């Protein structure tokens, strides 16, 4: 029996939770609305949580911090 929950596949609840976090954060005024930023953020989410069970309550603060660092609009 494998100790990993899954290998790059998400169950419907996890996928829905990832979509919800993605939608919430990309709608923030600080998030870069470019297609490139949105696409790279989606890839980040799938790559980061491909081998772990996604828990939105546990992971959302880390995801938001990463999004603010890597996908925020340039304000300079």
C-alpha cells in the first residue's frame, strides 16, 4: 500500500477547494491580472499540491503569502 494520498490526481473536493482558493486570490486587487500570472499561479498550485492532500484551511495562508510574493502587481 502506498503512503502517498495520490500522485498528481485530485479528488473532486480537493479540486474544488483549489479552484476556490485560486478564484479568491486572483480576484484580489493586488493580484496581477495578466494571463501569464494566472496561468503560472495555477501551475504553482497543481505542482505544489500534486503529492499531498490539499487542506484549504491549513494551506491557504501559505498560498496567499506565495501569491503576494510572486504574483502581485508591480506597484513601483
